[in-house]
C-alpha cells in the first residue's frame, strides 16, 4: 500500500530529523536523508489525497502567503518578574520559603528569543501561537512547522491527548550572522539583534523564507489540565522523551550560594553558547508548592528572572566624526581605542546627537564605558570622570556640515542637526542614489556603492535621474568596470523602467516614506500625478499617513530640484502609475461599499482593492446608494447611525471575507439583526478553544 510506505517514510524521516537537529547525533548521511525525503516528496506529489500538514516534507515551507489569525490562549502566557540584583533575588526566595517552607529550586538559562506556545493533540502539532499580549497571540503554525527542532509528531505514546508546551524561538548566532551578511549584500536594513531577527522571521508571510533562516526552538514549560506530573523536572524529562529540545544547562539549587554560583558561571560561560541568553530563570520545582504560591496580577510567585547586565568595556575616545546621511541628518560617532566587547572588537560608538553628547559631557580623550544594547552599533553610556585629563575642555558641537560647509539647521521636534544642502552635499547625493538602486526600490544590479561613487566622481551622475542618460561607452572605460559590467549596468537600468510605481515612489527617498507607506500611497492615489496634486488633508486619507508624513510629501514636491528630477524620470519612461487592478470576479458587480474604521487583517486600501477586483465600487460617504458598510474598530458613531437609518447592511471584516469566499448568496444579517461595533470587533478574534469547550484559565498544572 502506498499509504503505508508514505507513513513509514514520514516516521523514519522524523526520527532522523530528531537525531540530527535535537540530539546532534545523526545516524544516516545527509545523502541518504535527502534520498528518503525525495522519495516521500514524490509519493506525496503523486498522491495528494494523503496530504498531511505534519509531514516532515513541510519543513521546507511554502511560498503561499500566511495569514496570522489572532487566537485566544487557553492558558494566559504570563511574563516573569525580573531583577538585576542578587539581593532582590535572595529576597524573592526568602519570601517563597516564608510562605511554603524549604523548596527545591531549578535554575535555567533565560533564552533571548521570542516566546511561543505549541499545542499538541493526539501527539501531533496542532497550533503554534506567539505570546501576543499574553491573552491573545498570532497563529504562526505554518512558519513554526519549518523549524526542525519542533517535533511534528511526538515519540512514545504516554503524552496527554491535549496539552500545550511553551518555550522560546531562537535565532542562533550563526544563522543571525549569515542572515545579516545576506541582507547587507542586498542593501536591506540589518536586524539589530538575534531576538528581533527571530521575532521578525516568525511573522514572515512566506514559510519558505522562514525555513531558510535557521531558527531553533527550546521548550521550558508545559501547560494543560490535570497533567500527570508532580515536578517541573519530571515534566521536562518527559517532554525530552517525546522529542522536544529541552536545555541541559540547568541546576537544582537549595540555597542562595548555589544559585549565585549558577548565575556567576553562566554570566561568563554564556558567551561561548551558540545562541543568545539574557539571564537565568529560577523556578520552584514542585507543582503542589507552585499552586500554593499562585500568581500576582502579572507574574507567577514561584519563578523569577535574574537578568545579566549588558557587558561594558572601558576605552578611550580618540576623535569624533560627524556622519551625514541620505536625509542630511548628522550623527556624531566616536573613534575609540579598539576594545573587546561581547565577542567582537569595538572601534566606533554612536553618540546619537548634540543633546546626548552634552548630557554625558563627552570630551576628547575621555575614558568612556561602551555597551552593546539592542542596536548594531555600540553606544557610550558614561564617562569615567576620575580619568579625565586635567586640561580637558567641553566640546563644542559643529555648526557647519563637515562635508559641504553649509550651516546646519535643527527642525522642530528633531534631536538631530541637519545639513539643508540636499542638492549639493556629497553624502546626501550619493545616499539618495544608493537608496534608489536598492533591491526593494529600483533594483538596479551591477551598481554598488563604489560604482555610484565612481560615476559621481567622473561627473556622470548628479542625481537619480541622470542614471537614465548613461551609455555603455561612457561606463566601459572607467576603472574596475569594462565592457561586460557596463553592459550589465545598462541592461539593468533599462529593466528598472518596468519596476512598479510603488517601488519607484519608495526609491524617490521622500522623508518618512518607507516601503510600506509607499505601497499605501500607491494603492490610494494610483498615480504620481494624483499624489503630487493632493492636499495635506487628502494625503492624510491614505492608510497609515499622518500629518508628519503628509508634510514631508508636500515639502518634497514643493522643491524645484525634485520637480526637475521627476520630469527627467518621467521622460525616461519610469512607471508613474499603479498597475491596473485585475478583475478577479464579478461577485460584487453593481454593489456599492463604504469602508470605515480600522481592521485586524487588512488595511482600508486593501479592502477597497478587493472590492474593485470583484467588480464592486467604493463610495466615500454613507448615502442611500450604499449597499454595505464594512465596519471596523473606532468607526465614527455618526456614520453608524446614518447607516442604520438608511437600512444599510453593516458587516464586519470577517463577514466581508466570508462573502468573498462564499459568494454574495450567504450575505450576512441586514440592519435589523446586526451587532454593535464592539461586538463586531470581538467576533473577529475567534478563540482557539475547541468547539463546545470553555477555556479554563486557572489550572496550569
Ligand atoms: S518560564 C509564567 N523559562 O522570559 C512564565 N521563561 O520574562 C513562565 N524565557 O515570556 C516562563 N527563558 O519568553 C521561562 N527558561 C525560561 C525562559 C523564559 C526565556 C522568556 C519567556 C517569558 C519571558 C519572561
């Protein structure tokens, strides 16, 4: 039987996967593993009737776009009380002993990733949900299935039929370094730390991307009703036997001295671990004692986190550079005596802005403490005043641009100084061109930072539009280029004329108009001409556009030089109009909609696009012509009242989606049966409980 072979292959692959990824002791070669996987994939492709979301073949992910439903946690995901002081930690433990007497404590590492709750039913992974706000999280199951250390089917047979297990999704340093190197090469913004990278990856739309990012998952806590365990250690030992990755770096402690020793050991030893940690969690082992201790409003009284202090190093400031970015913003950067900090040599640290420098009273040749916070570039936290040279003088912040000499300005509400000479200041000109050619903008390959500088030095480009006048014979003779590269560059510049409008808009580099805002603007205004004519008020109508962004757009289009560049780009033939929306069906033919409020799963413009794609029309205001009002959160009460009066059907986002999926025939309630807006919102958050069950929030063990 084919089904038997498929089942056997799935079991075998899952077993070898566990040996390789969880136990680090593979029993077969990669080659043999791949051969088994290929056989399984072939059989599954030939027999789609045997599809199973928990087959090991899903670990490669898919390019289908994920939707993250918000689901309710059956048991809330609480956080932990934390402290940086051993003294406070000792007090916490004394309080426990005062309440329940002597208790066995377990010390574990505090993993620095993003929390996850995995639900297993009949031994199979059913669902993976992020912590969210502790009561509701995002359903990220498709992405978590690609993480090799998450078992899809449990081993053994003594697992509870239904339980949750919680832990941390981590990005090991090796995966993090590789990811950031790739992003740097592609000109994408870097992740500041492995925690952000893990959380960002988990929210990726494509699970195929997640599969490639090398996430890991360590579990540290079970949750369920009437779980058959008396202690934490026993529960984790069982979880290990079922195939979960459980940390070995734990210790049983009975007093402060033993706890302190564990903390001191790992504060140092953690630097050699392949994944990030930020502290130690101390937990009562015995579940009966845990029940007696209970919870405060936010956290359990039977566990606490001790957080490691960020590592600091003391070094000297030799000089200060002032860097000018693409937008003209000036950032002071300190050049330091090289010093080792958290595994890397630090030579430079950011000083942020003039205010920050004054606050710290930074002076040349000061000895300063540097710290690696969440950011990529280390920062200076304090001056060691006892080492300050006697003749040191306060620093005066620069008043002119270090690149072009123009007097610097400060805009209201901004901490940074700016060089206002946008069209004449070298790093601003180069920065704008480099931004324009980025992959997410015009994606002009073959042109890197160095080549852009070369073109600028040779007087071939002064702004983004000049790129479109370049000719191969101008490029080929330049150093490091030659015929082949010149040809590639010209071809890729030519190709960029087809890049969709939203990316062209992003490429213009308007202040505060990032990739997402550019998309919203393109969806809303549909063409550059309409956008350029829009008033401040009209600009604010687009999704996610507020006054700050609206003003930046107005300012951009008020600048003569920008208008000249735009005219030049238009002449070159770039896309200044959004692509035609394809009509996917005529389900909404002849129907008029009004969209109002905020929605959980779509932006307003996305809903409008869906309506048009299905033949419907969007109207701006509620009137007798309107058939449906799609009501989101925070909708104005006047609009609602008017719609009720006119007997317009009022539907939620979910109902709208259902209408699309099921067709108009199942259109929901008319005015008389409809629900108040608060309820509309509630109904969008369908809880994750199984049908017919209520969700007990108390019995954790
Ligand atoms: S136990 C009731 N154990 O730290 C809370 N949490 O600040 C039970 N974390 O949200 C959590 N390592 O994401 C626990 N060994 C560990 C942990 C750990 C990291 C995270 C977890 C939690 C946060 C609390």
